[in-house]
């Protein structure tokens, strides 16, 4: 995946205008992979009505694009956590900023994440969900950094394994910026 990466130059009017980033995953690759994930997830839950919990903020585009490709009915809910602050490295502690409103006891819960880096956030979420006594908890993440993540449980659905680089675009931010860019982009060494 790292070979011959195409370059993306941040357009006029955006923060970091003119800066070059590497395109790790293109808009088309994201779309195609989401279609595959949607088939698998629809099949898995065809006899159940799952509740999809989006982890804000970074997952909002992935969440919307994935859910509209499903061929099953579902419910939605959201929570918001923070482990990064405004920096590009995990702070090592997870804070719950907004909780879900649904009662998930006895329900099939599907957590939708943008990216798993250290694994701290997803571990926190697993614990929190399981405390509520759901029928099942399934984890979906668009991006996974396998060289960093330390997890003692499997992630059920992974969009892409990526190298240990800081990425933005397709919902992911740098200090609340650049979420609207359509590809998954990696900053170059020393840039952020
Ligand atoms: P973890 O707790 O697994 O270390 O980090 C998970 C959260 O940190 C993600 O949901 C995301 O908000 C943020 N994060 C981790 N890696 C990146 C990255 O490369 N880019 C951006 N924009 N956010 C990241
Ligand atoms: Mg996040």
C-alpha cells in the first residue's frame, strides 16, 4: 500500500493550503470497500435489528456511507469520546463527552469507529457497552493501525490496515480541520 503513493495538494482556501500529502486510500477505494463491508454486515444481521453506534466525531462520513449501503433495517445512536485532544498522539486517557440515549440491554450493538490506533478508545467502548448487557457487541472500523494497536479481542470488520502515520480526510481531522477532504491522506514526516 505504501508504494507509489499519489500526491494530494491541499486546495486554495483550506488550512495548510498548498501542502502536499500522500493519498493512502482514494475516494474510489473507500467506496468499493464500504460496498463489500455492507454486504458482509447485512448478511450477519439479516435476522436481527441491530443498533449502530457511531463514535463521533471522526466516523460520521463512514457511518453514513456504510449504513446507506446496508440491505437490512437498523436503529442509530451516537456517542462521543476523546483521547487525542487537539494533538496527533493519543493522550492515554479516554473521556466520554456524550453518551448514547438508547437502552442497549439485550440488543445487538454495532460500534462504528473511524480508526483504531493504540486501541485504548475501543477497549473503553467495549467495557462500557458490555456493562449494559447487550445481546452482542460487534466492532467495525474503517482504518486500523496494526503496528500500534494492542488489543486482547478481535475487531470484527476492518476496512483497511494502514501504516503508523497520522491521517486526515473522509471525516478525520487535524485539530478539527480537513474533515471534508475526500481521500484518506497522510501528512509527511515533520509536517504536523
Ligand atoms: P486510539 O484510542 O485507538 O489510540 O485512537 C482512536 C481515536 O484517535 C480515533 O477514533 C481518532 O479519533 C483518533 N486517531 C487515531 N489515529 C488517528 C489519525 O491518524 N488521524 C486522526 N485524525 N485521528 C486519529
Ligand atoms: Mg475517533
